[in-house]
């Protein structure tokens, strides 16, 4: 994060590419360059923006606003400018937060040509009358939108989409945290044998996922589950925003993991307001994509300001978020529907070494309860997530119980023939 933080990311440009350069040291990320002007559903890929330097110099030549101090000082996508303005006219191009006078706001103007500077409100009061040199050394013209992908192949025929946005400059929680958490999750999964194929997408907000969806229309029917990650590095409790379907498998998987963590968490209902999940959940695609966060965007002090710096996030919070994502993936990887092969009353578990009283391997009363819950609910219609939800027992305990029962040949895949029992009278 320390290396990525200073990079000037935006919808397009070399800041995004430099970000992918660093990520590629950890994961096999591939890039797609989509030309400016490309029609993407109802949108058009914008011109590419790059910036080398920008400043406002006082009459004595001193830089009173300096892009080299913070890339937040320049309104994103500002046109190139080289002029001299009296203070009265310059003020019309300055953006501040009077209620937070020590902070630099984050402002952009992606789809309309303009320019401007952002600075602490307190500094505006210190500007003296006179003529100010104004320079924005930027380019804005035909180029490309760049998005990155990591694809980790699984043995099955379903995909899991994990998406995060890469367009924010020097904002740590929103959303450099999402970039690094997704990268570390991909790095961990790269060492595993997987049932699903995992498709990680790193793209600029809104136009990025729309472009990715446009470029991948022929494979979207493989996506069974999805998760966007954002604002996930601060000390806030984990927060989950459900998909448009409310009770999709990914929704229930995340909520089960958060419940099992034993830590406070919050679940938000779906609404078509927020981040890139809006695009994936739009009716035409109808993908079941939820959002995992800590403190949601707009919910923490200093949101979209210079206060969202590296001091806001912590390695411990990031690590916990990576683990939460991996726990959700564990549920998606192992959730399945099984059938009790001895459904006529409870099978005798003791003689199979499945009870502690018979010297079995179970380690707690929950392990024994889980055996009975899995046997009772496995009628070919209830998945392991269903059983974990209904029983209140932690998903890993339910999963282990299912594995033990399979080894004892008391469970099989849904559709297996059951052991014949007594005829009903």
C-alpha cells in the first residue's frame, strides 16, 4: 500500500498501469486496453488522461498549491492549463471543505471538460490579492481504458467473480484497501486446487465493469457467484450489502461467515446506489454480486478527502478482511447438497466411531450435534449452507460433519439411492 498510495490513478492513464505493474509482482495479472470512443452499452469509453505536474504560484513565485505534495490537489481529468489569473477569478476554480478546513477534498470531472484545484479551506484565506500563475501539465485525448484480470482455473464449470475499482488516487480505505485485499486473496488462491474458476477484475469505477461486461458477454452465464470489495481496510466492523436477489448463495455464504466470526457485523439490503455492484446486478446481467466492506463509502470521517490516508488502515484489519474473503470462498468451494443414505431413523453412529463415547474423533458437543443435523436435513434438497443457517452451527463444523458421514458411507451426493428400510405401515 505504501508503494501504491502515491500513484495518481483515475479512469484511465499511466497511474492505473503503474498500479498493475506493482500488482504483477504478486499475481499473474493480465491487462486489456479498450480504445477511447468505444461504445459500451449506453456509455462511451472516455479519452485517456495523464498528468505530469500542476501548481498555482503566488505573485512572488511561491507554489501555494502543488500537485507534487498531493495528487488530490488537482480535480481529476482537468484539462491542460497554462495561464495567469487574478485571485478573484482563481477562486472560482478552487474547491474546499469549509466544514473541514484542514482537509483536501477529492473531486473529479470525468465526462465534462473543465479544470480546477482542491486545497484546504484554511489555505484559501491566506492567499493574498494579485496575479497567480496557473499550470496543469496534463494530456487529455485519444488513448485507452485499462482494466486488469486474474483468472484462476478450477475443475468445475462455474465461475466466481471478485471485483474492485482502481480509479481513486491516494485514498487508502476507498479504495486502495480493496485493491490490495483482492490481490492477496488471489495470491492465496493461486496455491490451491479449486472447484470454481475465480475471475478477479480490477477496473475503474462504473465505466470499468461496464467495459469488462461488454467484452465478456459470451462467458457471463458461467458466473454463479460474485463479490465486490471496497472500503475494507479500516477498523470498522465488517459490513455486507446483499445482492439484488437478497438470498443468493453468495449472500448466505457471506452472512454465515460473518455470523461464525463471533464479531459484530452489519448486513445491508440491496439498493441500486453504491459501487460497481450496481452494474453486475442490473437486470440485463442479473448476476448475484454482493459487496463486502468495513465502514461503507461515505460512512467514515474524511471520506473522499486527504484524511483517507495510510493512517486510517491497518495490517490487522487488512489481514482480517483477506481471511473473511477466503472463508467465504471456502463456503462457495465446499457447499453442496447431499443425501442421507440411511434415512430410516438415526443410524448407529457409535459403532462407526463418530461419537466421543465410542472413541471417535469429534471434539465437542457441536460436532455431535452437527452429525445429527446433517443427517436429518440431507434429504436431497438442503445444502450445507442451508443446514448451517437452520442449525446455527458454524459452517466449518457442518462441513466437517458431512465429510465424516461421507467417509462412513452414510451420506452421498443428491440423487444417490438410499439404503432400503422398513416398509411404512
